[in-house]
């Protein structure tokens, strides 16, 4: 790959930028993610994770089976924006701590 090749299209991270952070000690996708935002765009690394592994392999010579897989962090429970943005007491099945608040004159009791 050329150094100007964009590896992460969402965050526009190039091969050269990834190569640079590897030179500063990044050894895994998660290290590169923390230093460059690679994989933090809308696709959540579904497109670039394999390309990043390839760059790590090319730059460090590490075999693919020694390159750790990116960690996945799932939300504990989703919260609708309606829950956060309104004083509505009619919510869907999504629960939040706001559902348990007692309000009096628009203020928390």
C-alpha cells in the first residue's frame, strides 16, 4: 500500500499515520484507535480493522495470529433521546434512571 492510502475512510486515517503510531509503540488495533481515532467512525471498524491488521503485519513483521483482535464494547442498555430530552413519562420498553425520578413542578423531588 502507498503511504497516502486511506485505511480508515470514516476518520480519514492514512497508512502513514498508522505507521507513525506503530513507530511510537502501538502494537494492536486498540492502541492505534486510542492514538488516531481509527475505527471510531460510523462503521465502528467493520471496514478498517482488517486493513489495520495488515499494516501492523507489514510494519512489525508480526504474524496475523499474534495481532490481537479489536475489543468490542457494547452499550449496557440503549436510552432513547426522548428519555433524555423531554419530561415525558410515556416511554417505550427502553428504561433509564430518569424513569424512576419523582417530579414536582418540573423539578426532581
